[in-house]
């Protein structure tokens, strides 16, 4: 084989190698693109399913809240109609007493929250252990704080640990003093039906804000708090329920 023929043969081999390389890269690109598209589709489907679940939950709670308000309004209307038909003096003390009893839903809500506090406290040790916060050694150099999503319920769980340079006996009174959120005074009402007011508090207040649209929206928060002191340890447990008003109507959320 002369030099020209060998040169042509080498060129043919080189063209074949380049062709095989380009084909391999094309297959790799297509395979990678397919994997990316699959991942994007799975992420989109997961997001859509989560959005649908959240919308259904919000819609369901909004419907329940609307039905509750309708029921209360109907009962008040029926009582007013009955009062007019029977000539009842709506200014009389007996009428006002019945109306207060009819509107005693707040008492029932606070009573239910307070009843739940002991059950929440019973989970303290297990909750700290699961969150890795049961170690009582000080963490001066690295205060911890994180949010994680519970895969079973979809709720977000907060965990944090902070070491403060104060003695236990000094710190406990100050923590209990600040627990009732005394700076929240708008629409603040204290629930007086607690058995141990030195260790249990229940109250509600309103938070109002002005939206970018210029409209005013607000939320009402109902809180039940209790402190537990045992074996040189103080635990403050609370239940908080937030209910939207105005532009936030139908929005609800709870925190323990």
C-alpha cells in the first residue's frame, strides 16, 4: 500500500472515530435531557399536588368557618325575632344574660385549649429527643435554629436551642413575664376561667396591618399558656390559634 492509500485510510478511520464520538455525545445529551425533563415533571406534579392539598385544606376550613358564622347569625336573628314577637325588653338583664351565654364560644375555645396543654407538656422529653435538643450542655458558640417539614402531616416544626448567661432562678420569672405577649394590646381580652391563674393564662388580641393595595387586614390570635416547674426545670407550653379577618378571612393556623 503506497503512502497516498495509507493516508486516505487513516483519514477514513479518523472520520469514523469522530462520527462514533459525535453519536455517543448525542445519545448522552438526549439521555440527560430526558432525565432532566423527568425530574422537572416529577417536581411539578409534586408541587401541584401540594398546592391542591393546601387549597383544599384552606377551602375546607373557610367553609367550616363560614358555616359557623352563619349558624351564630341565624341563632342571634331567631332570638331577636322571638324577642320582638313576645315583647321581650332587649335591654333587660335577663335578655343580656342569655345573649352572653349564646356568645360564649370564646370560653369554650379557651377551655378546650387549656385542656390540651397537659397533653402537649407530656410530649416534652420525646419532642426534645427527636429534635436533638435534649442535651443540656451550653452551646455558647453555636445557637441552633431550624425549621423542618413533617412528611406525614405537612406541618412545619421549629426547633432551636439558646444558652443565656443567667442563673435558672433569675431567668424563669423573666421568661414567664414575657410569655403573655404584653406588647399586643389591640383588642386584648383576658379569659378569667382558669383554675390556676399563677401558672395559666389565656387571652386573645388582634394584629392589624395595611396591605400594599391600601386595604386593611387583621388577624385575631387566641393563646393559652401554662408553665410547668419540676426537678429544676421550667417548661412553658402554649396553644395559639390564628383566625384571619377582612382580606385574610378564611385563613387559619395553629401553633403548639
